[in-house]
C-alpha cells in the first residue's frame, strides 16, 4: 500500500468541508433548502445561509493568511 501524505489528506478534507459549507449556505440563501415554519421558515434559513457563507469565506481567508 502506498504511503499517504497527511498534509495532502488534511487539505483534501478541509477543501471538502469548504465546498460543502458553501453549497449548503448558497442553497439556504436561494431557497432550495429551507426550515419549517416553526423554526423561522425561509427568512431564518436565508439569514443562516449568509452566516454560513460569510464565516466560511472568513475561515478560508484566515487559513490562507496563516500559511
């Protein structure tokens, strides 16, 4: 079995998390994913989507600056 570089695996896992976070955030903003009305409905989902997108973008910027 070939040796695997832990840095590469860590980067792939991090990148996957960023892509999934952005996909979920934009789906909530666009209305594809929503919340039940008893949890606030579309308005709360859109707000949560923006929070996810902005904090993900901030995390990416901070990770790049850290390197």
